[in-house]
C-alpha cells in the first residue's frame, strides 16, 4: 500500500483523473484500462461533466477495445439485454446532455435502428457479427469515436 503524503494539488488531480480496473482469467487479454486515455477524458474532472458525456466517453473506450480484438471478417454490434429485438450493428454513437446516450446502426436485415437510452438504464452488450459484405473492409466505429474525442480536446485547448 502506498502511504505517500500528497500535496493538495496532487490530491485534487488524483480525484479528477478517471480510473479503470479490470481482471481477466488470461492476464494477456486486452483490457479497456490498457487504452490510452484521450485528452478529452482527462481535461476536466468527471464531476464537471454531465452523466451523458461521462458515460459516452467511457463506453467509447470499451467499444474501441472490443473492436481491436476482432478479426477482419467481423464488425461490432450490440445486443439488447432483456429484449428480443436482436442486435444492431453500431454505426454511430452520441450523447445529449445531461443524461441521454444514443446508438445508431442497422439490424442484420439492413433496417435502420437507433437506441436512445437514459444513462441510469445504460447496459451495452457488444457482439461480433460477420461483415455484411465479405469483400469490403470492416468498419471500425471505435477508432472514429476516439479520434472525435481527441479532436474535441484539441479544440478546447
């Protein structure tokens, strides 16, 4: 246990930084906590962000981590807990302050779908689905979402 005495500034900084902790049966399994935190996630304390923004940013990290483990023949989709609606291939994600997160995508038949969810009800189940078009390159929304977070941080500095 680290009993280091911190200055007030160090204590405030430590309280402001996001923390993530995960354990897997396979210690080499990639974890979201291994992801580099984009500046947009550390530019201000979580307490100064809306619940929607904070949920969005953390979900982006989990989504990107999941995508990095997919092979070239699969894309990310999400299922619905407690619902028989099937799955939606994630093609976009956003939030509406103070408390709404939304996912955009298509179902396996190509029908357009959008999930609008209150952060208190947020439950996301990521799934790997075979690509619709075998010859096309797999779409990786997680990388675009993370790039958007990084660009947002640059615009505020």
